[in-house]
């Protein structure tokens, strides 16, 4: 199989030339384009998630040899979560080559976080099947790069920190209320308000409820810490 110019360009961005180009084609084929003669990337996604997990588990261990399991777990989670995979997918522009059915194309599938994250995991599996674990590991560490080095700061869970702050003072846990949703279905924006006894309610907006909750917890923590 000969790859299109767009997929050859993706190969270059990934830093891996496929011996079996069909693996890359399958990795960027969404289920909306699957058929009896065309496999989608769902099985590859399942495998890629596990390969990524093993590489990142070793990476966080190697990065901080004195860290406890309790410190390592949130760092690991920050590196393998779907949002991070989607960010890396955007970095190498996987969205530009995704093979999507018409419905997904019309609804903005090339920009959807879930589709991008899934495709990135599928690409990892494709490299693993094409050239083995070492090749997949090298690509992952190259693409995740600085994220591994700064993960300690990024992995600080603001919601957990805010809840611990409240519990230490005998307060009820903070409450997170969705107060607004805007934007189209394929790119929604959620506004979440954090409510905590004795504090002025604080709001933040992001592309997912999880991100908005983390953002508003971080903002409220910063205000508390700054007096």
C-alpha cells in the first residue's frame, strides 16, 4: 500500500516510517468510516492506551526516583488522560488526516477531543505493531517530551487541593454547579461555578466540564492563598 502525501507528512511528524503503511491508515480511520472491507481504529486504540500507560509509568518513575506512589499516580494520570492525548494529536495534526464519515465530518470531528485522543492512541499501537515496543516508546517520549518534565506541576489536582483545604478547616466540600453552556454541540463551552462556605462563588469556562471544574478550583485556591 502506498500512503497519500498527507499521510507521508504525518509519518514525518511522528518520526516513524511504516513498514506496513496499512497500520497507519487503520489508525486514522474512525468507526464512522468502517465497512466490511475497511477496519477502523477502535481495536488499535485499546492496545495503544496500554502501550502508552506502560511507557508513561516508567517515565514518571525515572523522572523522580524519590517520589511515592501517591505522588506518581496523579502525574501518570495527567500524562495518559484523553485531554493530553488529544493535545499531542493536535501537535502532530492528526486531525488533518482523520478518515471520517459524513456525519462526523459535518459535526466537526477533526476537532473533537475524544476522536483526536483515540486516534493518537491508535497511532501508538500502529507503531508498536509495525516496529515493536522500543520504536513506540521512542515516539511517545519524543512527542510527550516536555510534558514529562513538567508533569509534577501540571498534575496538581486543584479540586483535590481545594477539598483538602476545606476539610482541614471543618468546612463542607466545595460544590460545582454548571451555570451555562454555549457553543455548538461539537465544540461546547461549559461555565462552572465553585461554591465554598465563607468564599465568594467563582466561575470559569472551558471546553469540558472537567476542565472547567479544575480551572475554577484553581482560581478559587489562588484567591484564597492570596488573601
